[in-house]
C-alpha cells in the first residue's frame, strides 16, 4: 500500500468527501485528514492509503485539478528525516 499526501483541501473537507474524490481511481484503504485542534476543521491537508497502481492513477488524475476552487496537490508521501539526536 502507498500513502499519498493531499494538500490544498477546503476547511470543510471530510473523510467521506475525500474518499469519494479518490474512489474514482481505486479502492481507498485509509483516509487521515489533519484537523485543527480548536475548531476541529480540516487544516487543508491529509493522507490517503491506496494500492500502488491506483495511487499513481490518482496522482495523474487529481494533481493540479481544481477542487472547491483550489488546485489540489497530490503526491506520494515523502519520508521524513528522524527528529532529535545530535547533528
């Protein structure tokens, strides 16, 4: 399974609306939207779990396309460097 980053989502985005958006490219295995701690609304980004070929199709089909008046950013999740420790 591949994890996708999706950015530039509207604040009223829900797991259901994002699942519907990505489901046209394959089975959505997981959705994790990052919410504001105080308002509970979407902070504009999240992560989607899909199989590899379906994830590539979703990137090709959705990246840069308008969604609620804003161009979506869809790409594979980037590995982050470990935090902490000495440099």
